[in-house]
C-alpha cells in the first residue's frame, strides 16, 4: 500500500487487490488536485491492471474539475482496455450534487 498527499487537501492511497488497483481518495478532489490526480492515474494505468477502482467514499468535496477528472480516468481506462469502477458507499446521502451526477455516467460499485 502506498499513501501520498497530492496537495494540502487530497490524500491518495493505492492498494493492489488481486488483479485490480484501488485508488482511494480522501479529502477534496478539486481544481488544485487535478493535474496530480491525472498523473497518478496515468502511472497506475501504465502498469496495465485488469481493473482500476477509484474509491470516493472518503471524499469531502468534489467540484466540477474533480468530476471531469473521474470522467478522464474512465475514458482513458476504457481506451486502454482496462475495466474501471467508482466505489461509493451504499445508502449514504451524496454530499455533493457532482457526486450524484457522476453516478449516471460511470460504472459504480456500492459497498456498505
């Protein structure tokens, strides 16, 4: 497991779970973290995992830039032939309207 602070407000944890890479995000996914999260994602994608999971259950804030970053990750994973999933917490009220919006566009895995 690797944990890193990408900026003052976003923490990223990377774990290998079988044949998938799990990128767990905590804090704020916003414009300030955009370039770094994309670099991190591209580095993971270069390892050619069978599946990439972005766990957003610990995000406190997600703005339109963060939403765009998740769509970017999904699009690039799909183009590379890699399965992609956003992990959310089941039955938990969505804290931002952006998170509700993303569920309509991306493959989602709900966990308790």
